[in-house]
C-alpha cells in the first residue's frame, strides 16, 4: 500500500500527525451506511433481492448507473448515488496487525477510540502457528465489523495481508510480511484471510456475508522501496518464470485458491517490462483465469498515475486508464472478465470519462470492473438493509473491540513469536525474586511507538518493556543510552556507570521506522550509529553477562554479540505490539517458555554488496552471486532460517512404517517420463488432479519435551533432493505444526504430504515436475527416504 501521501514518503511524515488528529478528533458515532432498507427508493429492484447471486445483483445495479455515475465509482473513494439509495463507500482500510490509521475507511473518534494492536507480522510469523494466525485475522475482522456497526467505518474492504516474499534483508517493508519462505507465507495468507473474512479455519467455502473483505498485496515480486537511486515507482523487476513459479507467486495463489480472498492488489513495480497493474498475464490470465479470483483487483495507491508519470508506459492519461482497466489476455478475449477493477486514488475518476469519449475503452469495460466491485459490497451485506438487524455480525459493537480475549491474544502472539537466539550457561530464565538491582538501558526500552512497527492504529493499551520490568522488579533504573535508534549520540559514560553498579543489565536496542519502513530500505545490516560500541562498553563494565533484546523488523548482523562472552543472552522481539513489554518480561522470568523460530535468514553485513535490484533467487557460483533465502543462499549466515532456542530440550523423530505408509507410485506407470540433462521427471500436469490426490500420504512425527519446562514447539518438516543441481533448492519447507507439551510429555503430530505440491520443483520455464528417484523428508536431523518410481 502507498503511504498517506502516496507519491512522497517525506510528505507523509509531515501529514501523518494531521491525519491522526482528524481520525481521533471528537465526533459522535452515527449509524452505519447501507442500502435496500425499508425506506430505500430501490428496495423492490433486483439488486436489493438477497435471494439472487451477488454478481447478478451487482450487474443489475451497474446497469442502472449513468456513465458519469459509473466513472465516479472507479476510485477508492466511491461517490454515493442518492437517487438509487446507494451510499458513498471508501475501499481503503488497513489491518495488517490491527486496524490502522492509514487509509480512509476507518475513524477512531467515536465510542471506539482504540483497537487491539497485535505484533508486527514478521514476529507473529515466527510462531509458525496457523491457528494463531487465523485467530488474529478473525479478531481484526470482528473489530472492523464492530466499527462499521457503530458508524465509524465507511468500508469493510481491508487491504491486508502483505504476503510478498522478504527476499532481501534490507527491504523496509519486510517487517509487514510472513518472511522469506513461500510455504510459510502461503499458509499465513490462507489462515489470515479465512479469519478476517469470517470463514472457518479449515475453509470449506466463502462465508455469506463476509465478515470483512481481505486483499492480498502486492502482486507480485515487489520487495524494494528505494535503493541506490532506484525507487519502487520506476523499478522494472526482471524475474524468471522459475522464480515466479516457486517463490513470488505461491502466496498469492494460496490467498485466492485456498483462502478465497476477495481482492488482490497489484504492485507499483514493473515485471519484465510491464507494470504489474497493466499486466494481462498477471491480472487476467493468472488471477482470474488460472486461480479463479472471485472478487476485485485493486491498484496500489496512485499506481495507475505512476504508469504514465514515472514509468512512461502509455502516452496519455486516457491510454493509461484504458490499458489498466482492460488488461485482457489474448486467449481470453471471449471471457467476461476485466483487468484492473479499482484504482486507489483519483486518476481513473479524473480521466475515465475522457477515455470513454476518445474510444480508448468502452462503457462495457467499466461495467465489468464495477460489477466485480459491487459484487464484493453485496457479499459484505451492504445492500441487505440495516446490518445491525440483517447480518449475523449485527450484534457486534463497541464492547467487541479491545476485549479481554483480544488483549490476551495480542500477548499470546507476542510471546509465541519472541526468538531466543543465545542463552549461554542457561542465564535465562531469571528468578524475579532473586534479582536485586537492575539497569535497563536502551532507546527501545520505553518507546510505545516502536512496539507497533508500521500500519498501526490507536492501541487500546500499551505496555513498554520498562513498564513490564518495573511491574516485576522493585529496583529498576533506566537510561535511554542513545538519543534515538540512529544513535548519533550515546551516553556511554553514564551507561557504563549504571551497568557497573547494577546486578543485572538489560539492553533494549535495535531499529525503528526511521531505519526501515515503506519508502525506506536500509543500506547496512549493522546496528545503527554507536549502538554496537555502547553495547560492548556496557557488557564489559557489567558485573555479570548482560541480556540483549533486539526490537527490529528485518535482521541485523550482530556477530560481535554472538561471540562476546559478556553478552549472555540475546532475544529478538520484532515489533511486538501493545503487549510486547509484558511478553518480553514473561519470557525473561520464565512465565513463558520461548518457542519462536526465525522466519528469515540473518545475513552478514557483506551481503549488502549484492544489488537489491538483482531478483534472482538461485545462486550463480560462476559470478559470485550467493543466492537468496535458506533455499538457495550459499554464503555465511548469522542465524539460519528456523533457528530458535527454548528453555526446554525437545526431540523430534519421524515415525516410519505402520502409520506412515509410503505413497502409492504405481499410478505413475504409463505416464510420460521426460529425461533432460541428468534428470528424469514427471510433469505434475500429466499426473492430473485425481492422480495428485491419490499420491497423498500421511507422515507422523513424535515430539518429546525432555524438560525442565512446559512449552510449545514448532515442528518444521523439510524436503531435500539428493543434490541441489538443475535449480533445485538445497531444501524447502513443506509444512509445520505447533504443539504444546508438558515437561516429560510426548505427542505425535501429523503432516498431510502431497507429492504434487511438496515434492515438485519448478523448471526454468516455470512448469512443475517431480523427479524420478529419491526424495528425503527431514525433521531436524532425522530423514525418511521416499523413492518415486513407476
């Protein structure tokens, strides 16, 4: 999504306080906007008939609009049509980790003045817990409905989640994503979308009405803000078909096919020479043709204007609007489908009429787009009369926001995501009753804003780490140490004096939105300014090894801390949301056993020599290109993907034979076997849907908690091939399960393995194939060899 001021991030910084003031200024709550009530002039028309399919109702409404009225619907702030009883509507609202100030659709100035602020997404992803992700989406959707019912929302189309792949550790928006792995991002997408839209965790169809509408963004291969003079607005991402197939597109496919998302947002960037929001291959062939999107396609904010102003893709504004709206794939010319349906911004509203008058597009092109838009509004129940009486969500109100359940969920998410990176000699957990004087040092110890990351709303309550430690301990002294995360000035002398006179020292360091955010990528992976020298000096002066807590979005190179014996423990706490301080304290003092695992690789500083503009995932040893992510990277790491310690010892073992039968590969007999180079393989398309279903098999893993504490453990199952040649990953995650175990307890967790999905790899042309021969399921160091032979 774009910032408050879409074209200029620095302008957004200035405008944000004004925007917040407007959103929080006192105003009485009003009734929700709706159509087709008892007094509506259109109550007897087909678009008000709830028994008809949403698309048919939408088409009827669109057929009754004048051309001018149609054009007025083409931006994120759609005008009302009073003569038909159609209220104005605002499509842009945000809900990445809680409802947010960003956008135009939500206000926090009535009976609801605060909402639940969950951890930033990357930290939540570290839990590897699909059930948790679903419940967070569900809570955000409920709070959105509640705001709508009390008249503080002018739309229920939530432009979340962000499921772009966190390809480069410098990316400023990586914090918003589920990480670098396509399987993790895909599962997060499905769980969150089902939660926010009101489905069950298992799916099983789209709810009617939708609780809220989810929009998966930003398709596709978008992961650069502003690097070395290249901005997202004019960046043309050169991406191979292979990388699109097995890295960038899978989360969006899962959003649509499995999560049933009702919207996909296209990105600012170009993809192989074509702006994403004008790509017929992406919008028409892929989203609608292959994936079957039932919903609308929105641009990122002002992306249509940028196609002409920055990318020079079309000669005139009218041509630009037409190219985006039509985006018709040549093989689908007979299909009644559209390209882009909605422009975030006013560009299509300003130039749409002229585009029709000049013959650049037809009224029918507009009709198709508007039918998709109104169909989603129909599915939200906005044309079913007063939602407080006609909707299953009609009873939700102010009392359903910031509930005890939602607050506890925010705490659960934060503490389940925290990753223990180092714990020398078991320094943690601490006994709160045995701790005397404590020094809390660091700019991130008492800054409520840093807990939220970006895209946040007014939290119902906030506990900083300092607040939480003061509630646990009596003798706590605090020093910020740095003037900000940039740490251009460090009070090293004061910090050393405080540390040397305290029994225990907690250092709360890391980053802030001044280093990483929308519109801003990092240039270094090191801690900014004088942070490292401050940490080292404090650790050297302290009476015992210090405890370092990192609040960051993206990874940092902390090699110096890994190897320093005076730094006894290191924790990564992301941007942990409103309950972040309490979650950290609960982990430090053993009220919660840490179970988070890194959803991204932590790279060394030398990785910054790799151009951010190089989109290749696979390594190229001939040129020294190291590759990206745990699947392909061939360089040194600070911490590996999936790394995370616990206060307990857990073991995992694959259960082979008996309950884990090998797949029945006899059905492969007679299928064409392709041999190329050194490989022989079956095409997944040749196996077919029925064959893929028959190949599925279960795999069980026995997990044991050897103590000494109760706790959760995430079991990650990988697949590896006998070799990583021909573009194969070194390994790939195929699934994960989170299991809570008491000390001494054993349990078995089941994985449903689908060879067509999990054992396949993408060839250079993007087609999926399964290699003949051995494949290895991996859990920890345990492996199970499975051979694919006809």
